C-alpha cells in the first residue's frame, strides 16, 4: 500500500517538473529542450501526472476496501 502511494507521489512530482520545465523553455523562446521538442516534453509531463493520479486513485480504492 505504501509503495503505491509513494509511486503516485513521485510520478506526480516528475510530471510537474517536466511540465514546468517545458513551459519555462517555451516562454523563453526555445523550441528544443535537449534533443526533444518542448511539446514532446510537455506531453510526457502530462502523461506522468495522469499516471500519478491513476496510481493514487488505485491507492484510495484499495484503502477503502481493507
């Protein structure tokens, strides 16, 4: 149970960092972040945040049944 909660939190934090990094890069006028396009990094950040939300939802569902 705790592993599920911490995995959700870490995934959410990674997603937030990726999304903020992509937004700041785009606001500074850059279209590339390393060898990736900024939009690709933003989509990856959004995907990881959604994964974190789903993991946290699974944690909540498991907690209520036990």
